[in-house]
């Protein structure tokens, strides 16, 4: 995410614009350090994010090695029906690390949850 702690991993790749998931994902703050999606048809909502054009080689060598152990590479659905790669919460962790998760599905946006400004709204 632009302005995030790991943005350097995608900063040299083409930013394609904002994106929103299909309304079928739960959204968590893990230890209040990073966000995580989890597919859930019943309890999920639409979650805001960003889309980048990143080669599979760069995902393998630059991106995934720095991702937290709680996350995995997965295919998610966007609100326009497209399928894209994203990092998601590993299945089963909602129980085993429940005390480290804050559900923020109702907020639906990491920046809004953290009270961060949107990078396009920065004033000169």
C-alpha cells in the first residue's frame, strides 16, 4: 500500500489504481501491525485496497520473503469480477491467534482504520 511499511516492495512497479474486493472478505488488523483478508461468504464485506502490476519473479524474490508468517499468497475476487493475487490470512489462524486479531471488516479500509491520510489527498 502506498505509504505503508512495505511499499518499497512495490514502489518500482506500476500502480494500477485503487481496488475494492467483492463483498465476501473479512478484514483484520493483526497485532495492529498489518492488515489481513480472509474469505468468508457469510460475514464478509467489500474491502478497499490497491492494485499493482508486479511480475511473478518480483513477487517470489522481493515481496513474499518480507510478508509476515501469518499471511499467504492467494487469489481473491474484486468487485468487478476480476481475479487477482493478494496476500490473505492463513486459514485457521482466527482461532489460534484470536487474541492478536482485531476485526475491522466494518471499516473496510486500512487507511481509515489507522486514521492515515489518503496519499492522493496530500496538500502541498
